[in-house]
C-alpha cells in the first residue's frame, strides 16, 4: 500500500518531530511516499524542491500514486487542505488527525467533511490507535 502523509511545512514546523514518529509508524502499513515531511531539518521555507511548481507537480504525482492519505492537521496549512481536497475528490481514503488540546481551531471544511475519517487525539499512542482502526476499516 502506498501512503501519502500530509503535514504542515510552510504553515509551521513545530510538529515535525511528531510527523516523523507518525511516518515511522505508518511504515508498518506500507510505503510512505512523503517521508520528507517528517524531516526535522526541513524548514518552514519549504525548500524541498527547486521551485514551487516542481514541488506542486511532484507532490500531486505522489498523491495520485497513493492509495490513502493520512494527514496531521493540527497546524493549519493551506497545502495540506489542498491535498486533502484533491484526495477526497479522487475518491481516496483519508484519515485526518487533530489534537484539540493544542489551542488551535480545525478547519470546518476539513472537520465537517463526511468523505473522510476525522479523529481527535491527545497522545501519540492514541494517534497510532486511530491509524490501526482506520486500516482495519479500509482493509
């Protein structure tokens, strides 16, 4: 199974270590096409490609190749919202993870979307449980 992991890059990198841990766990279920999202050396400049067009086209190619999208959506990111919208429109299975104790508000357009799985969690172990349940539901 090919997994597209989405997490904030230019919207803020404060959750990069968490992304790295989630990506590591997701590897138990398949190939994660977007491991770089968890790279703690990647800055909020989003300098993981030579141009914005290159990043857009590369990431859409990965998204189209993916079977599922798993997104950590606590840190607001226009790019992550765009990726989720494209995945939903393509009929892909989508899991969105959100930490309500973060003091941040989720996007109503994502949290209110009935075409995806929305899970609120408070710890890494709860996020892993959500991933396990998601995989059972789509298998």
